C-alpha cells in the first residue's frame, strides 16, 4: 500500500514528530524499549538517540531509492536498510561505550523491528523527498528520545533518589523499588501519557 504525499511544512513535520504524533505518548509505538530500558535516565536517553540515528539515515536512504525499489519487495528492502544502520549503531556502542552496550543488551539489535522506525519508512520516507524524510526522522527521533528520557528520569529518581547515578535525595531516601520493575514502567508511562494528552487537549480547546 502506498501512502499519499502530503505537502507539509518543516514546522508541521517538527510538531508532528514531537507532539501531534509523538511515537510514545500519542501513537503508543516502541513499547518494548520504552518499558524495558528506561530504568535510568541515561538508558532512556541512549536508546532514544540510537533510534533517532536509525530514523534519520534509514529514512534518507529509503527516500533516495523510493522510486527504484519494486513495490512487491519494498518491506524486505526497508528492513535491510534499517538493519544496516542498526548494525552501525550497535558496533559503535559496543566499541566505545561497552558498559552502555551491556546495559541496553538485546534491545539495540531489536531496533530493526521497532514499530517507530518501520512506520516512518513505510508511511513517510517512501513517498517524500530526502530533506523531508530526514527531517521527519530527526523530529520523530527527538520525540521518541524525549519520551524515553522522561520515563527513565522519573523511574530513576523515584526508585533510587538519583539522576545520572548522582544521589539527589541522599542516603536517607529508601527508594520505591517497584519503579525499577516492569509494573513501575507501565505506571509511569500511563501517568505521563494521561498528562501529555490532557495538556495537549487543553491547548487545542483554548485555541478554539
């Protein structure tokens, strides 16, 4: 299925990626890394940046070949392109940030099948020129990174009283360990999604 090309301005693309179609808070995509790796702020930020890198460059390359790739084999071709950039990210992190590599674990290679990346390849990059596709990847990546970073920040602070491993509340704070567990991830994500959508709806009503 081919999607229609919409002539959006770059401002529209930016707002769409970060707010209107935020991958986590609006589209509810990429839930596996969102819940699994966001036990700390650094993990959430790092995973978000890795996905952003893949979104930008895979979107650009798919846009370059969008008129060459036959429609019947477009999905395998998209996966191959996405996997290429995921491999680059994985090798770089393993080489220069080994501790982070082991912390993120299997979720780095799983970016290949991340719904956010594939959805933008299929719905946007495949029908838009290179600058727009890379811009869409950039702001979708920023929206995804902000969401994961915020979830990680809240979970780390409430569960350990720390931010980036630095004790903020001191030794007296007992911590709420459930926030490190999957149930805590669901809880934080649920409250953030509700708050995000409530604020966005309030803004829309005020404009009307």
